[in-house]
């Protein structure tokens, strides 16, 4: 099939412990406010149903085990924030009908990974006040970090995993996935109500309290116990 210009490479994430084996990324979903303590610090109330937004798959930055990455401070913001999250990797495509029950969710999960979700908070504040979409706040280049994906059969239980994040060696976040208001199977099921889950999809599952800004020159490190660790530094353009 001839293209008018070179086709872009498919975004891919290395599989932990495997040489030259990669997870091709399809779509990236994220949940807003899945921890009650984070909702409280943002001045929001608990929701009966999870609220999702998306990230560009080519906006992912991969941080390999034991390595550090550099993240550019994004344009048009003075409030660049970061938060640690557990990420679910989907390895099986849902049927045409789409819907997956929470009981069926496990068979669609390929593995898990640690991630960071970045936000241009100034745009998010404006969007909330004016009931506007979140694209400017959430969908930009280098807007999410991800470590190498670990296959679920090589991992401990993720229902009670500790998440942690440090900025310049000062603890910023610490929580546990057991505090999520919507469990992993519930999130997989909920996404499948509105989109057909496809092998290669990623789901960022939310963050505990402590999300905040990071400045040019500051470093960060963190992870999800059993799912991976990351480290990096923010630099100016």
C-alpha cells in the first residue's frame, strides 16, 4: 500500500525480562480521581462511576529498568504536574459486542507496569471552570511515562501494591492500590462499555494524594512495588 509520506512507527513498550520483545500500544486510557484522598485534595467529591480521559499513544516515554529519562517542560504552562499510577496492559481484543464483565476482565490482562501521568494543570483548571474538554491539559507530547511491561504470571498480586513518588529526594506520594475506589476488574469492564478494548490498550488506573508540580531542573523517581521503577529529570526547551 503506497503512502504519501513515511508511515509513523507504532508506539511500543519493551516487555520486562525479554530480549527484543515489545508490546505494541493501541490506545491509552486514564481514570480521573480513583483514590478518595486525591479527590479530596483536589476539592472534588467521590463519583459513583469512574471518569475517563485519553492520552496520545505516541506521547509515551519509556523508562527502562535501571535507567533514567529526560522529560521536556511542556509549552504554554506554568504548572507542570506529575503523579504515579499503576497501569494495566490489555493483551486480548474484546468481541464485537465489546462488553466485558468484571469476572471476565482477568483473561484480557497481559500484565502491569508503573507509570507517570503528566498534566498542564493551568489548562485543567480552566477546563473544569468552563466545562471544557481536557485535551490541552492531558494530551500533549511526552505526557505519560511508562516502565517495561511485566507479564502478570511473573508478578505478585496487584490488588495491594504500594505506589510511591519522590521529587528531589522528598517524598511526594505514597499509597496502595487497595485504596482504589474502582478495582482493576471494574475499570476494565467500565472501559469496555464505551470502547472496544483491543490488544495493546493501556489503562492508567489513577493516583493517590500528593500530585503536584515539578520545575525545570528537578528530578523524580518512583514506582509501583512489583510492577516497576522509574526515574527522570525535567529540562527546559
